[in-house]
């Protein structure tokens, strides 16, 4: 029973701690100041450029332009492409038989 009374006291103390709480009140003309900051046109050059290029119509046009340029470059390379003459490279057997002997020539050095 002691345990229940101590828990009840803690609950009452916790609930009693919020008795003096008052709602937060902003300073005078707070909302006016916030709206003035939001509506101000003092944006930087980067903000103005990004706002222009991030419009859906402009962004779509830029993406289409990039795709068309890539397609033109790709097809123009294939139109002028001349395959190299047929040459077969035969490696001699000596090239394949060369081995690195420096790693395998370990001497047993006895102290």
C-alpha cells in the first residue's frame, strides 16, 4: 500500500507542476514582421535564377533540349564511324610464358 500512495503523490506533484502555465504570447506586431519578411523581394541573384529555372515549363523545356542534343551527338558519331580494318593480334607464346620470377626466387637464408 505504501507503494501506491507514493505513486499517487508523484502523480499529484506532476499534475500540480503545470498549474501555473500560461500560453505563450508573441511580441506586438509579430505576425506583421513575419509576413513582411516572407513577402520581401530582397532575394539574391541565385534565388531569382533558381526560381526561374525551377518552373515546371522551363525545367521540362531544358530537359527536352538536353535529350535532343544528346541524341544528335550520339547519332552524328555513328554516321561518321568507320570501323578499323580487320587486324587480328596474335600474341606469341613467349608473351604468355613470361613470368615474374622475382617473387618466386626466395632463397633460404640460414643464420
